[in-house]
């Protein structure tokens, strides 16, 4: 018993030390409850006012068996002419980030395809919310409600978060409103959960369950460190591995969502890869950190700035680049026209190069001179805006007009973000290759596509 008490006391002592370091207003003493026992209640009572419950309704079109298209079959079994859509509901969480404007941040997957979004505040007031903007690539959505007397959470500087920092998760797991759990930051810079997304998660062992998505991860000052977004679990329940989108990413994305309703990502125009130990030795580098430029897209911002194949990017605007995914995340959150200072290593010497983030559409190619089945699509060089850059070779589908031949190609259609790796079984490494192989007025065209973690062939005429 003595050992158990000592262990518990040690944990309490560390937590109280964290509170003292956090600068919680205590008039020189740690916060105590009415019984004189140290408590987190003052922090939580304040922060929960800024966390909301989100419920959504959506209509899902039911898939039909092809037999249902036969008029005789429909009459014989008395099947209605139009399938009845199924109504679906879901629950999640959100965080108020601007009390005056009524702005609420949540996960994109919480409100995706919703026809109705309802927000319930901590005092049980309920409002319908409008969608200001969404960004599926970071899983962030921005909502607005018309309400008075709201309480917003201050965004912390997530760049200063360290492994071991105490954090508190607030949300609505399984519909249980304003549930609070605590833990520590288990890791930072986590990624790889979804290859198509921009990920730089804060990992925590604070208990996170379904319904916590979009909720707050706060520090011991009540500031928003991140927005809870995912868990790693075989059963669907908490096993102590949860992930939150860091505050710096929330700040960058919401700024663009407010202005444009979407994120307009720019491009640098480089093909990069991680620096392995063997590559580091071959280039005579002191470490294997950084993003090695394998090639530079002609006439791209990188080309105009003077970047070269063999350069190793080790910093962006003073932030360290450890691996190529760091560069992808940093550039992916920048606006078109934004100036960026790159720190590179060239021939063993460090130097700084200034560049201007470019518009991907200006480096793209339309479908005017290509096969008729590709009409309505815009193609571009594979660059750091794609999660597959540095992993495969090909050209990227940048945009596809809804209802166009390209959107229907091969029965499955092309999608923005697809990577075309070959045409008629001939490898594609550049837009010029693609233009030569995919031109023509007709005939069979066989495209090999990489789509996220899958690959497929699309045959068009």
C-alpha cells in the first residue's frame, strides 16, 4: 500500500509542478477546491465553455442492384421507380475560436456530406451552423453560428509543444457531452495515417474515442494546442494512442478558409526525396536530415529561384526540415505569391535562396491537344503538393470539370490528385512525355493511375 501511495503522490506532484509552471493564476498558490485539495477544475470549467457538441444529418443514396433497372422486375416485385435515400446522423465535437464572429473549428470528416449541422453549446443553447469552408487534405472545417456570449479558446504556440507536456482532451465521446480526459504529449510530428493528407499530428495518451473528433486538446493554461482528429485502435475504442491537428496548422488553414472558403495551395516545383545515410555519405553531408532535390520542374518557382538537382533543403523560413514530408507540409500551407526563404546545402556549403510560391494551374496543361476522352481535365507536373511526390514518377491530374468526358473516363473517371504513371504501358515522367503519348483524335488509350494507396488501369476510346 505504501508503494502505491508513493507512486500516486509522485504523479500528483508532477502534475502540480506542471500547473505551477503553466502560470495558472493562484495568487502564489496552486488552485485548491473547497476541501483544500489541488484541482484542475478552474481550468476545465473555463475551457469547456469553448467546446461544443456537433450533430449532423445527411442523406445517403442507396446503391441498387442492376436488376432493379429492369421495368418487368420492378413491376413484378412492386419496387418503387426511385430508390429511397437513407437518412444518416452523426455526432462530433467542435471548438469556438472566435467569439465575436461565432467561428467554430471541427474536423472535415465530422460534417462531410451533411445537409444539416446543429451546434449545442455548453449551456445547452442550440444553433444551426453554416459551413464557411472545408479542407479535406488537413481534415479541417470552419463553421459559423449566430450567437451572443460565446467563449473562444486561445490558440497556443504548438511549435513549442514538447513530448511529456501535460494536456487535457475535451469532447463528446459516444455523445457524452463535455467529457474530460487528461494525459501527456506522447509524440510530435506524427504522420502516415492517410497518404493523401497533410499530417503533422500531436500524439497523446489522453483518452480519445469516437465523438471526440473536432474537440479540444488544451494545455494547462487552457489554450488550444490542437484539435482531436483520430485514434489508432483495432477495436474502435481508446488504447491510449490519439492524434490532434496542431494549432499552427489550424491557424494557417482557417485564415484561407475565411478568405476563400478553401485552401489555395501553392507549389515550389521540385521533386524531392529523403536523405538516407548512404546518400548523406555520398554528398558528404554531416547528417541525413533534409529533403534532397532530385529534379526541378522547368519554369517553376524553384527553377526561377536557382534551385538545382542535388541541393538539400534543410530549412524553410527558419524552420528545420528533417524529412521531405516536412517540406511538403510547410509549402502546402503557403499561399500563392508568398515569399519563402530556403536554407540549402550545395556542394557542402550552406546558403539561403529566396523564392516565391507559384500557382499550380499556371504550370499545368489543358486537354485541348489531347485525346478527346481527357477533355475537361488539367494536368501538371508531379510536385510537392502531392503525397506521392518523391515516391512515384508521372503527371498529376490537377482539376477535373464535373460531368466532363475526363470525369467519366473508363467508367470510373479521373479525379484531382490522380497520378498518371504510364500511357499505353509506356512510362510517363513529365508533361512532355504525357503530351506525346496521350495526343490524338481517338483510338484506345490505356492509363495506369495511382490514386492514394491504390493503383488501377483506365481504358478510354
